[in-house]
């Protein structure tokens, strides 16, 4: 398996505790940090930039910007409580093993990750540390329910959201969040640390992050403020306005969740508290918001069971989809928000400027690329991976496969989001479009690059060619599978 369910051993040694921060850049409700504080030994807090371990996907440009800013915030928070953040770079297994030996660590703590490459690193590291006499502990800090705890009656993973979410709701409720520590027993020994600036996470020559800086403030404190403001101001109208990009009705917590500056446990329990006394549509809004937290959960459960989610169709019949040669000019028009379809262009420009895009518009922009331009969903997924501040290994490919029709609980391929009808329905006054496409309605705005009706028919004709291809695709995958050991 993965090494995440075996007993964690004890922590009876007298050496310091290492807390390995990863996608959990927070102090409150951090189970790994909480356990280290309870152990009562000096704490070495470390973040590793691992771009070398096999299978680890390098971060995109927007994500690197967020990581830099979030690490600055985390370092300040740790220092205010008496500890300091040590930065190291390299393959995690080697770097953590060396660090544990150099400080004489009695225990190493971390919160779990769910990608296959990350789990493999964690399993080898845990085994090696224990064999050397260092206790190693992993915790559930990023998901409400661990993937192996939510299964069908046949003991397998769910492939459809609704029964998955019913199973989650029938499971034991999410644990209460851990409080932030009041103080930390910092490690007083000499310990070398990289300089964050040397990692070159920030863009330079040119510095294209001005829009990101204007739109976001990474860090745990900012995440808590956003949650508080959302629950106070927007939760009661969330169900009615969440699909309207011009309305300030969404939480904007996605990048903070992706980097673990806030946990799903904190969001869950704060929302449950806020919904007390709500009735009618306001109560439905709270339920809808928690269901969206459930969709994030579902995407990670899918990733756990399909680790090649970003590169392989979940539905094997899509392996035979007849993608035409890539039209580079059309792709560039889509990337730059110059397609001639205002809602698509507004979304793509919002993405480039702020590192984010409203979720309804993400679906429309993705559908346009896949089904009107007939571009393989993996091309779009890679662009979003590089430009989204909240790009993560689960939600990003899961969403693209959902729109393509190739994934779990996917929208049918014949469902094509018409960007003109979507704009009339969800941005009827053009407020969102005008904000991001100021030349809309003038001669400076480009003409449409495709005919929506013609390209829809071409997409459906291509889809017809793969109907009934599931058995052949499964056989083809089996013929290329490695021989069992």
C-alpha cells in the first residue's frame, strides 16, 4: 500500500522533533505541529522544495509566486511563537534523512499527501527513519475523510459524486480543528537554511505578478479573514449567486486550501456554526457550500485511486478520441483571451492577471477549448497548472476531465457550454465581461475565431467515433501493461 496506515510507533527519544511542512502552511489545525508540541521537545520546522524526486510535478509559475509569499507569512508566524523556519532544497527522502541525523531527531511529523509519487517518497522515508531509530508519524490534515475510509459496498472507490457524498455524510463527522499553539519550543542549535530569494520563485524579467499581488494576500491570517467575511456577508446568498461571476458571492478560499493555509476541518466547523439559525434559501446556501467542499474531497479520492489523473483518461474509450492536429493560433487566442467570445476572453484575462478564474467561467473556457477548438484537455490542464495560484494535483485535472467527459462523474461529452448563452444567463448585464475586456463592443475587439454551431457539430461527430470503444480501449491498455512481478 502506501505506508500511511501502519502504526506510527512511539516518540520516546529525547532528541528534537522535526515538523515537515508541505501543503499545510499554517499553525492552527495542523495535526503534525500539534503532535510535536504535545511531545514537548524542541521543534525544527522545515519546508523542502523538492523538484527532483521521481514523479514530482514541478510547480507552475503562479503557484511558485504563491508559495514564496506563503512561506514568508509562515516564517513570520513561527518566529512570533519562538521557532524559525528552515528551508532546504532537494530530494525529500535524502534531505530529511540527513537533517534528522544532523539534529539527532527523536521524531519526525508530517501531514499526508495523496499523489502516488508523494506517497512513495513518504513511505520510503518513514521506513528509513524508523529503521534508524527515529520515530515517524503521519496525520490526516488535508481531507475530511481519508480515501481508504470511503468505499462502495463492494470495497472499491466511488466514481460518481452523489453516492460518494452520501457515504461521507454517513461516516463519522469531521474532527474538531486543533487550536493554534500559544508558543513553540524552538530549536536552539546551529542549523543551516537556504535563503528563500535563492529559490527564485518570484517572476523576474519581466515581473508579471502585479495582478497577483493586487488580488491576493497569501497566508494563514488572510485565509481566516476571508472565511470570516464570507460566512458573515455571502453565505446566505451563495446558492443563488455563486454562478454569477460579477457577484462577490464565493469564498475565494481555493488557493488558501490548496496551500493548506486553512484546513477543510476549519471551514467545515465554521460553516456549521454559521448556519445555526439560518432558514430557507440561506440554509440551502450553507448546504451547497459544504457540498463544494465535498467536490474537492472527491477529486482527491479520485486522484488517490487514479494517480495518473493529469495524463490518462479515466474513461478508457476516450483514448481513441480523434484529436486533430493542434491549431497553435487558436490555442494562443484562447490563452490570451482573444477568441472573440466575451465570456471566454474575460475569464482567460482574469486568469492571466490574477491567477484565478470564477468557477462557472472555468467550465465555459474549458468547454470552448475542448469542444469548440477540439484541443486535447491535457493542453488546457497544463495551461491552468502554470497560471492558476490554486492549481493542485487533484482538482485541476479532475475538473478538466469532468468537462471533457473523460473523467469521474463527468459531464456528457455532448454537453457543450455555449459561451454566448452562458454569458446571457450568468452575466446578463455584461459587468464581468466589461471588467476584464474593456474593448468589448469596439472595433478593437476581435471577431469570433470559430463558428459555435459548426464546431459543436464537429465535436459531436468526433465523439460518435469513440462510442462503443470501451472494450477495445480496455484491451489495448491491458496489452501495454507491464508484466506482474
